[in-house]
C-alpha cells in the first residue's frame, strides 16, 4: 500500500497521533505481533480511564466512539451523536496532550444508514481542522456495511476512503457479520453461521477494491465467529485460522507485500490463547467494550451497597454527602476500568511498546 504525503505529516505537536505516527503504530504492531486495545468510551470519565491505563503502562492505544456513545455524551437535552462524538474527541485531544503516549481516536460501527448523519459530518469537521493546519478530529473511522453484499459494501467504502485519504485518515471496514449486539449496530444472534465467517474470496475482493485508492490505508475487520457481548466460556466458537487463510489468499494473488491490518471485534471475554493466535495473523487492533463496561459498573454497585445509608436519605436522615457525591463513585469506576484496559494491553502485548515522539 502506497503512503501519501499529507499536510499534517511530520508535524507532531500533540500526542494524539498524526497520520505518519498512526501508520507507524499499526505497522509496528503488525511487524511485531502485538495489537492495540481499542476502548469504547461514552463520557469524559470513561475516556479518562482509557488514557490513564495507556499512560501508566507506556502503551499507545486507540479510543473509539460509537453512534450510541456519541448520542449519550451529548446529554439528554441534545441526544446528538455528532455533537457528542465531537465533544469527546476534543476532550481526548486536550487530555492526551499532557501524556507521553500516542493515542488515536476512532469511530466504531457506523452502519450505512448513519453514513450521512454521523460519518460525513465528522469527516467534514476534520476537513475544516486540516484546512486550518490542525490534525483531523478523528484519525480513523469504521464503516460497518457488513449487512450489505460485499460489492455494495465496497461501493460505499471506496469513495469514503478516497475522501479520507486526502486529509490523512484511515478507514476500517468489515465484511462478514460479528454476532451479538453493540449499541444496536452490529450483527444479530440469529445470523446464519456462514455469515459469521469471512471467506478468503471476500478478503481478496476487499483488498482489490480498497487498493484502487492511491495511497489509501485501511484496516479490515474480518469475522471468524467472533461476537459482541458477554458469554460463558465455550459459547463462542472462534476460528482464528480464517484470518491466516485470508492473508495467505491476498499474498497469493497480489504478492508477498500484500497484507491487511486486521481488527478483532468482540474481544471481551475471549480466551487468551485465541487472542494470542490472532496476533500472529495480522490483528493490530482489538475492540474491548463489554468488559470495560462491567469493570466500571462493578465498583459503583459495590459503593451503593456498602454506603446504602449514606447515598439514600432514609427515615428522614440527611445521608452522607461524601458518599452520594457522584465523584465518589465515578472515581472508583474510572480506576477499575483503567485496570481492565491495562489487562487488555497485557493480553495484546502492547505494554511498553509506545513509539514515544516518533
């Protein structure tokens, strides 16, 4: 894949990754068999948890926002997914500027019906920023058009990649359906089994179509039985070898230099040995959402049970302000979520792998 020169390339004024740094991050992961945790956030507190974990472990990382996360972040008074996604990204830019690790900001699971009212407005915001000499607001976006036939999927993806390439953004696409549910924007539990596994033929087709875009860089969420959500051990039947088959297929057709930066969706609850295997097949990004949600909520629930008399005004008492102050329990949630993000960094061998000021 050719690499274009972009207006902001070489300008490193803040730890949010510029285009050149992001490419180096992903290439570093591919070449050295590790991956970055991609952490879904929906508030300043959850974004801060991810940033704390990355900074503590000297791990570069990816923070991502879904349509639902953006809508929540904008508040009940607005319910505007674009406004919320912009606000979260601006917060991450400001906080990350104080850290010594590289952070990329990404949008997650934009389905075809939300391209015009979510993805395009965010790309336009980045275009305005780049025209002013700033970094794009988001460094990458995901188009999840896996519900479409693969040709229609790529017919939608290619023009987006052409537009994004001009401002130094990377596109993530998906072919094959991830099971489960993620903010209402993923697959379904009743999907036929064959739809949960991307074929080598589809991987070849995706590579061929996206390679039409000169200088375009892209990630590919190929599916290998993975699902979103929380499941008991053994319930999810992963076939990581599908990723190797796809990588081998594109090398056979396009040469040894051909490869995908692959994305592992549904990383929460996956077996460690299965995660490990995917790293050898080119997975450079693994999404972790469900486990982080639970990690955040568990200590908040404990706080409420342990401080029942303080958080509730019982029998005419006044309660205890220090326990019902939202900061008291949100801090515990942030700390616990940061620990779960650290676990993901360790599972993916990203600890200590920061490029620093590359």
